[in-house]
C-alpha cells in the first residue's frame, strides 16, 4: 500500500463550528466539497468529510474521458478541461464527493493541490479548523473506525477517523436515490440488448432492424453528457472504463451493421457485428456492477440484461422453428423467478406464454411483446430505486 497524503479527523476535538466547510466554500465557490455531518445520540458528534483521495479511486477508474488523475502525492483531482460531464464518477464514489459546477463540469476536493505544490499553505479546511480536529498528512493504511461510512475495502480511502469517546454514531451509509437523467440510459441498454437479440435470431430484416434499434439507442445517449462538444472523449479511457468500452464497441457495431446492410453477401460482417455488439452489451453490464451500488452489484443485473436479449428469441422460434429459441428464455426466466425471486409485474405471464408457444407458435409473438414490456418496467425500477453507499443521514 502506497504512502500518500490524506485527511485525519478526530471527532473528539470537533466543536461543530463549520469553519472547515465555510472556508472550503468561500475559496471554491460554494460547491460543498466538504460536509460536516452532525449526529445526536445523547451527545452531539461532528464528522467532517470530503474527498478521501483513495488508494483505489473508483471515480478515476470509471471516468470514460480520462479526466480524473492521481499524482505522485496520492492526490486525486479532476482536469476541468477534459471532463465531459457524464456523472459516472458520482455513481462510483461512496462518499458523494464529486459535484457539478454551474457549467456542468464535475469538480471535487483536490486537497488544495495548487497551494501544496506552490508551498502557499495548508488546505483551507485544515488551516481554518480552530481545534486541530481536522488535519492531513502522509498515511499508509489509515485507522478507519467508521462503520457508519462505506466499507473501507471498496475504495481504500486515505481518511483516518477516530471513534468518539462519548456517545455512539448510529447511522447507515446505505441510501436510496433515483437517477435523474435515466431515460437515455434505459433506451440505450434496452435497445442495444434487443438489437443483439435480433442479430442472434436472424428473423426477417434482422440486420436493418438491429441497426435501427442500436442507432436509436446510441444517439440519445450523447445528450446524457453535459459537455457535448467534448463527447469524443468518451472513449479516452479504454484501459479501465467500461463506459468507454461500451461506446466504442457499440459505435463499431453500428458501423458493422451498416456495412452488412449495404453488403449482405459478406457473411463475415455478420459475425463481426455479433461479436462487437456482444462486447458492447457485456460492457453495459459491467458499467453497473459497481460495489458502491448494492442494488446493481448482484447476479440479477447480468441476468436481467441477458434476459432482455432473449425476449426476442420467441420471435426467432416463430420464424425459424428452432425450439432452442423457447428453451433458452424459459430457463433464464425461471432462474430469475425462482432463484433470485425477481419481482417483475409481467414475469409469470411471460413464462406462461413461452410454454404455450411450444404448442401454439403464434403465441410467441405475444410472448416477446410481454417479455420486452416486463424488462422495460424492470429497467425503469432499476434506475428509479437505486440502493447505494453514500454519506449517512444524521
């Protein structure tokens, strides 16, 4: 574990004066990078927290624009000229630290990096603390005595915090939120999965339909970023960002499908399209497998995304008469229902229609419509009821 700079906080010295928060806001435009949480359980206990400059900064790893960096001192900072304003780093941070400014660019505490580099003084929050409750220094593995914050192993924060000598902090870091701009995400994930399903079934006009669905999903996703003039940067972090990989593979799949529509005689292009679109869907799944978001970080996420692909399979059964196009979605739907106890409004009707389709093939069309509708409803809940790690509510 690298020795790097981080914050130290002793709640036993904190007098809850808010000087640390006020000083930070005064110098950085009221962006609320630092928070002072006040808990009351017999006694009042303050906890001052900002960016923890983690050893495993998930915000940096997931950033598709490669706009978040970590310097030799262990300081994690954002280059405002590289940020595209997608907000993915907010999902990855269990301390709710990254904040958008009024220009739609993500910002965060950088431990007053310029002041340190230019030897102008300590971080403003540390300098303003009148009791020495908040300080900073070189840390190896800090003493992280804070069960009310996200588990240490998720990001390995460089934040040493002591336990209060009086009283006890009883709070949970698990919270519920709704993704505000999720329509674009819902469209892209659902439509890219259906696009792959069409490719795999090869029903009539599958290539054109697959191209159209993928295009309809990709185009609105551009509007999910705040800085559209920098949208090209979304593929700048192929090394560690699944979002970069999703966009790259999705874009290449779209191009491949376009070529396939123009030159259908080249069967190799079909298989290239299948591989590229499969890689894009796999990347989509991995985007949401965040340890900071327990409602996504479980087996139901990949099963649901793969299940959406197979909702097209009943149509494949109707046109191609291949019984496997009924068996595969039946197995997946059964696993979701029995093993994961997934609550989907139309899940049981979908299962029943799949079974009936074996004997009445025309029913498979209704089965596909029901399955797709079920997945859309479930995906909406996926984005509207998100359980995540954040700052506990006092």
